[in-house]
C-alpha cells in the first residue's frame, strides 16, 4: 500500500496519474495550499522539506519508505511494477527515457518557475523576462522537434518519461507558451489527456489548474 501526499495544483498530480497507469494500490492524503500558494506546514510532519509529492511505501521489505523528488518516485514505482512504463527495450530508447525522466525537473521546470517569479516582480521582472523567454523558447522548440520525430518522448510507446514531462508542458500551455508553431507538442498533450488513467487521476486528485479546461480551478502556480 502506498500513500500519496497530494498538494492541490502541484507536481503530485503526476504521481496519482502514474499510480493509476501502473494499477498500484494507494490512498491519497490531501493538502490545500496557503493563501500565498505555499505548501501547508502539515507536510513537514511527513518529510522535513515540507514539499509535495511525498510517497510512503508502507509495504517495503525495508520497512516504511518515505520518498521525495518526482523523478526518484517514478523510478521507484516503475520498479515496484516490474518495469511497467519503465525503460524501453532498445538501447537508444533507454537513453531517451532516462534523459526526459530527468530533463523535466532538471532543465525545463527551473526556467518555467523563473518566468513565473519574474512576471510577478514590477520593473525588474520585465527585464528578467527578456532574458528568460528566449531561453524557454529554445527548450520548447527543441521539444517540438523531438515530438515531430516520434509519438512519445522515449520512442514509439508511452512511458513514465511522458508522465514526467506532462507537468512542465501543461504549465507552459496554461501560460500561453504553446502556440500554433508547437503543433506536435499540443498533439502529444491531447494524447496524454485522452488516456483513461489520466482522467481517473483527475477525478481522484481534484481540480487541477494545468489540465484540460473542464478541470482547471484557479490561476496556475508552478510550485
């Protein structure tokens, strides 16, 4: 049994989605953001960092395991599920899988978060955005070219790498960064939004500001 400590409108929505894709047994503990959009203090009673997602594996052979960092959680869960949605069979696709499993948080999310912070700072923020937006566009153009060459991020089959990439690209889309020149990216997003497990996760996770419009709840925040 797993427990997903789920903060509304956050990265933890991906973990609920992956749980549904893998068919794992889990419960959700829900947390609401503070008025300033920060995480509530209650999360610190689960892990000192007080961030979401946090996953507890109550049935681990080593005793209860508390996991943080979405990429590490994804690798752990696919391992528990005997490799389902994990690394593909070919060496080239394995490299792509590992790249995008880490690229989502290591390269793309910091730029998106910087653009959000800069947009909320008068005067200085406008100057910062002039530097940040071209950097973001470089990444989005790169991803568009990647998705024009194959259906999913790691190759011909859907994997956990696509789950990892969902949050930053949904966040980019919600802020208007995916225009008509990003057709392959928006088509990829339509495919993930059409998956039954994705919709089951939305029903269980609650309103989600970055997903399909009928599930959006408030002004997005990328923390």
